[in-house]
C-alpha cells in the first residue's frame, strides 16, 4: 500500500505546490463523490483501527458523533465540542503557518481543512485533507487531558517561539505525540496520533516489530529527529493523556536549558 503522505504544519515554508482550497465550509458544495470518499476512508480505517486504536479515541469518536454516512459539519462539531472542552474548529484553506497554528491552539481553536481528496487520491496525498485534519485530529479535542496538553505546548511555543531551536524541539514533541503517539492500555499498545489514525500504512507500521517503541520521555523526544517522507521508525508510548498534561513543566524546563546553552 502506498504511503499516505502529508506535510506537517511546520514544513509549510518548504512547500511550493500547495493549491488554494476552500476558506469556509459550504456543506451544500460536497458532491456525491465526496460522500463516497468519506465513507470509503471511514469504513476502511475503522476496520483497521478497531482492534488497535485507543479506547479514548473510540469514546471521543462517539462524543463528536462521526459516522461513515455524514461528512462532518464544522458548525455541528463546534456545537458539540464547545460545551465539552471549550474547543472549536476554524477552517483554513491549507496547512497553517506555524505561528498562526499555535496562536489558534492557544485560543482553543483547531485549524482544519474542509476539502476531501478525490477517489483517485485515496492512498496518496501531498497535503492533509479533512480526513486527516478532522477524522484524525478532532475527536480527541473532546478529551480534557489531551486538550490541556495541546494548549500547553502551544502556550510554551508562544512564550519562546521566536527561538528557532525551541521551535524545532516543540515540533518534535508535537510530532511524537499529537501526530504519531501511541498509548499503553491494559498492557497493549494502542494508537492515538492523528498521523497514524488517518493512514492505513502508518496503522500497520506503528505496531509492527520493524519499529522501535520507546516509553514517553521528554528529554529523549526533544533529542529525536524525524522524517516526514517515510514511515516512522520510532514511536513514543504514553501511559495516559494525564501523563502528557503533567509533562508540560518538564518540557518547558528542558527547553530553558537548551536556551541557556546547556542541553545536558
Ligand atoms: Fe496533523
């Protein structure tokens, strides 16, 4: 199966092929093919995910009421999320520039695309569409510990984001948790990262014995680089979303050490 490829927000500067997409969601503009694509992607991924995805994600999927029959409506999602965690979605035409992305997160606003890939693109994408942004990312915005961590790393970015090294290191934290994080549930590895959840290839790869599974460790994550053009080779495993939330102080402390020129 081909790699479902997407550029993370922080490499936007290097992309030049991005085409302009809708700036707001007009639900009536979705075509029959869009609904078919949503159904195919949803059904296929749920089949892959059911035995291996975090129970927290399945719970969250119910909280936002996603089904295979209906392309999510952003206004309906916001009406559900707001009372739960205070978070909401804002449509962006393409991947957000990094500062804008974190500024929005800090205001409890997740920026997401509202277009869907075509039937011909089911397994290959050059930029994230709403199956990644919405199916992959949005359900867990209903989980309190998860969003507290999400907002927390955004607040840290805004505090130190003019420092390039800090930006790079926070990108690693984001990558190995929000995008490619695994969680241990009842002794079993389970998936919660959006980059895995939206990709059949990553779903298989992330739990295979070809890759390294390391326990969540702030210092090791901040010292681990990653590539966006291959399947991941290293995944970090948390014990709970509360553990992520509780790691914020350590993340900030280690970043301060880096800024002081003393990474050890
Ligand atoms: Fe993402």
